[in-house]
C-alpha cells in the first residue's frame, strides 16, 4: 500500500507541476484517480513539505507546489 501511495503522490505532483494550483476535485476529475488515493497522496506530499494547502472561503482547499 505504501508503494501505491508513493506512486500516486508522484502522479499528483506531476499534475500540479503541469497544471498549477488545483483543488482535490480538479485533481481527481482530471487524473482519473480516486478521491481517497488523491487525499492520501496529498498527505504524503504535505509530510514531505512539497505542497502548500490553502483554504479559500473556509471550505475549498487549493493545493500547489512549494
């Protein structure tokens, strides 16, 4: 499972590099990855301090690379 999360984190990182800031929904919809997998990958990338998570209007999270 850890290997799969790491691979998904790489896909999410590449998506953000190519497309810039995005919400979880946008990443999920445009990559075809499941929402759970994207959320796990975001946790992985956050732990590695590779992304910034910003709240917009107290509800939508924008994800971007550091």
